[in-house]
C-alpha cells in the first residue's frame, strides 16, 4: 500500500509538471500572438501609407501627362507657324529676285518694251 501512495505522488508531480509546461507554452503562444498582431498592425499601416503615396504619385503622373500633351500641342502649333513663316520668307525672296531681275538687271529700254508689248 505504501508503494501506491508513492505512485500517486509521482503521478501528481508529473501532472503538475505537465500543467506547468502547458502554462509556459500558453504564455509563450500568447506573447507570440500579441507580437505578431502588433507586427501585422504595423504592416497594415505601412501598406495604407504606401497606397496613399501611390495614389498621390498617380495624380502627379496624370497631371504631368496632361502638361506633356499641352506642350506637344503647343510645339506642333509652333512648328506649323515656323514652317508657314519659312514658306513666306521663301516667297518674299522669290519676289525680291523677280524685282531685281525685272528692274535692276534689265535696261530701261527692255522694261519699257515689255510694258508696251504686254498691254
């Protein structure tokens, strides 16, 4: 009968030891869960900040694309105006050459004859 009491004492000690180990594991798991929840919360906040930055950058990109389109249109208009002005200059140069040929290089007699015969 004495061995039964010792056996029960060993079992009680083992159960107590198991309960202590389980309690330590539970506390460790609670700390881990708390730590990971905090980490997830911080990551969620960081994700929100990154999304906000991304949206702001998209707005800036859209604004810059609009400005780029306006600049391209302005450049196209300027290019067309420059081409027209160059064409006008070319026409004026042709007119000047005609006046030089007609009035500076011809003799007075040739100019009078041309005017008389063209009428």
